[in-house]
C-alpha cells in the first residue's frame, strides 16, 4: 500500500444531521452548503493507519489517485454498558 501524493484526506465536521439540512439534499448526499462556514477536522491517514470516529457526523474523503481500501464496522454500547462490535 502507498498513500497518494495528493488527496485522500478524510474530513470530519462537528455537524450531525438535523431536519433543517434537508433543504440541501442532493439525492443520496448533500450539497456542500450544508456545512458552510464550518471547518472540518482533516486527517491524512497513512497506510496501515486506523481511524475511529462517529459516522453520525458529516464526513467525506478528498479525491486522490491510486487505490483506496477501507474496512468499516459498527461499534456501540449496550444498555448494560458492554461495548459491542458488529458488521
């Protein structure tokens, strides 16, 4: 694996969906204006890095060259405080 020279950064915004966001809906996703004025946290992962973040927050990946591979799964806490991982 090799990281692209440009692009491939993951962007995460401190913004979760709310009903007002529907005015920005574009098919499956949303127009960028939904996040106007909100700076993202930008993370540039390197090969073999792992990221764990709440996918309820708006997030995206900048276009880059080369192959991108991602493994995803779900993590949650049960009502009796057990950590659960599932796919």
